[in-house]
């Protein structure tokens, strides 16, 4: 017979977590439902994870916390509000400005969350004698399922967590523990008949409610996808250069959201509404300096400029062509190819032919050559 769940430490853990700056606290058993495991298996079987190979590599540990850590009895699920002060979709009406996902406009949330999670875990170990492990998107953890089991919110039709109190804007982290803590009540689904998140998606990335094909998702394409973005999705990207907030931002439950008061999540001035063309001169060192401490840094300069060039092509201003032209000779074939595509959206066939003669006489990369072939120049 298993030991009874401990009730009293929960209030102490909750108080300590809130004192450390977390905005939501829940408690769940260290287990994942059979429905959630089946959903993960179906997602992987359909190939919806795309190039995110780690999802398949660690599927067994992701689907069962007991495989990840056999001693775990309970999970303390923590939420951190990063709600924006302004409508994140307003910037989509300014095509020559770069739209950066709300979560990436300042410091990398992993750093702040991990610091607070470790502080909570140390306190639990010292004051409650608990063995602990902390996770914040750094291990195979089905954190949204655990968050729903712990009462923080529910997975909406867009597959992201939605909170009755904080809307769509919630970072998640977990403390696994050997303590047997009584679980909170599971949050039920409040989506009803609403399908705003599904209908707003620019690339139709939801094959059905509660299902996401990441290969079509702009967040995936601009962040996780390592090579050339398929042509069919480029126009739909608009001016989004890192992530996409559309399905989050239209959720009606955001009427209860509160702007974050955490300074680390307030947008940096240079990422609030930056001009796309101002990024074109970035070399690798300049990119790393500009995005030091930012989640944007992890995609690297070449993929970031790939996204910027697509956005500039979508913006449709021929005056940007002179700034783009030098990138036809960039060391990165990924950048060169997207420079070709962007210029093809902005210039005439005659002008493109002239540029090709000046810049691509010795071009060997097949992807760049294919972009030129598609232009007809």
C-alpha cells in the first residue's frame, strides 16, 4: 500500500513559489495520461514534428515521467506571466518592420525561470527534505499536460496552454519531487465551439482542432527549420522574422490576461518595432552582440537573415533592393538564396538579369541556382 499524499507542505510550497516571483502554482502526479501518450505517438507517427528530432528520440521518457526519473512522485508546475502590454498583432500592419514573437523581445525566459526553479527546489530540499529535479523546456517533459493536470490551464485547440486567469501568455517550468503531494484538480477544457485560433493561422497549420502540424507553423519555420523555407509558406510569413503569436493573441480568454510586471520580459526598444532593413548589415559578430541573452541568438545569423529577407520581399518596397543586393555575394548560400527570392519580389526581370550577371557567374550552390531559375532571370 502506497504512502498517503502529503497535504500541508503544498501551502508552504505555493507560498514560497509565489514569493520567488512565479504567477501560478499547481500540483500533479508524476504521470501522464494514456490519452496524452497516445496523442504524442500519433503526432510523431504523422511526422508533424518535422526536424525536431529530439521529440522522437526521447519519446519514451517524454511520455512517462517515471522513465525520466523513477523516484518522482509529484510534480510542482510553475507558471510565469509574460503578457504583452500592446496587441502583438498590430505590428503585422507595418510590413517594413520586423515582427518578433512576444516571448523573444527581451531576455531568454529559460534563464530567469531556471534560476527561480532552482531556488524553489533548494528550499524544498532543505526545509522539506525532498529530493528534487528542475526542468524548464530542457528535458523530455510533457509540461502542458502536467500543467493541465495541476490545474494551471488547459490545452486549447491550438495545442498551447490557456489559463482562465492569464490567458495565453504563460511560461512553464517544473519541479519533480519524491514528495507524495496531493494533486490539484485537473483544469477542464473551456474552448467550447470557439475556433478563432484555428481560423487565424496564416499557413493552415492545424489539420484538426487540438492538432498541430509543426512543419506548416511559422514559429517552427522561422526558429526550428534549419534550411530553406518552402516557397509555399513565404508569402504567408509576412513580416514575422522570429515566431508567430497569431493563434495565441486571438484567444478570447486573453481578456483576463494581465501585462507582465517582470522587467526581464518587457520588450527591448530595439526589438519593439525594428526596421527590417536595419538587420541586413549584421555579420556573425554583430548578430551575436545584438542578441546576446536573447532566445533569437540560438538560430544564428544566417537563419535570422533568411527570415528577414523573406519579410523584406513580402514588404514589396523596391527601395530595399540596394540594401539587399550585397547579400547576393554573402558567404552563406542560405542568405544568398533568400536574397535572390526577395529581389525577385521587388524588381523587374530586366533588373534581376543584370544583378545575376554581376553576382552569380561562379555560383555553384544548387539551392541558390534553383532560386535564380525560379525567377526566370
